[in-house]
C-alpha cells in the first residue's frame, strides 16, 4: 500500500544536499504532496504495516519524517490518505525504510 502526505516543514539541510545518490532531497518543498510506499522489508510481518505510516492519525496530526542517507534532512508532514493500490507518480515517490 501507499500513503500520501503533505509536507508541512523541512530542514534547510535537505536543500543543501548534493551527493549524487541524495540529490532528490533538494526537490522537497513545503506544501507538496508526496507518496510513500510500504513494502518488505520495511513492512512488519505481523501487522503488515510500516512504522510511521500514520495508520491511526487523522488529517490534522503532525507526523515526523527523516531522510535515509542524511539524518539532518528531516521535517513534518500530514497524512492525506492511504491507497491500497499504489499509483504514485515517479516524482515525489518514496519508500518506508
């Protein structure tokens, strides 16, 4: 499954990232919608959920995220909706880890 979030805030460290494998962080913006896929091995084998997916969060709850590869690139987002069948666009698509 996938979860759509609206980014609320992000640290300035995201925009200054220039390592080749992490340049995607430069494109994160406040107010953008991002789509995050929950796939193995991040998926818990008992609950079939990914940690941090906002399962019990309503649309007003602020949730925290952190980028893999640069722990200083972090911020907050709000859950918009969960999609049982992922249809994430190529841009602004991520995977829970």
